[in-house]
């Protein structure tokens, strides 16, 4: 995904931003890493699916917070509902859903 708001400070400022912003998929990837660290012992193969809505912008280097809203354990997986907040507490990723496979899951 290439767009100048992610790479060109001059372009980002020309369209009204304070500077470049992270791609939404980069923010989602950071959230996925946190979810895997906390809920799947860093075992990437256990992430069966992930999805979300992008509702805000994150500046490179800014801290984010992954907030677990609900964990629903199912017979062979766990469904996690989450949001991601920026360093001001604004929701930048909403309606996040991740499905985590069991500990012994192998694809």
C-alpha cells in the first residue's frame, strides 16, 4: 500500500495533516502482535483470522493501546473483540475481531 500521506511529510501537510501517518494495516499489525503476545504465547500460527474498522490516524512512533473488550472461548478457538486507542485515548481501530486457535494448533 503506497500513498504519499504515509511517506511524504510535504504531501501530508499539503492535504492538512500535521505530518505522515502510519498505514492502517501497520497499526493493525502492531495490535495483532500484542494480541499474539498476550493471548497466544507469540505463536503466530494460532491467529486464525483478524479484522477491524479503521477509524483514526496514528503518527509513526506514537504509542498505541490495545483494549480487549470481550473474550469468548469457543470449543476450538477464542474470539477476541478489541479496539486500539492512540496516545490521546481516541479509538483508531474499532470493531476489532481476532480468532485464536488452541495451544496445540498446527496448520
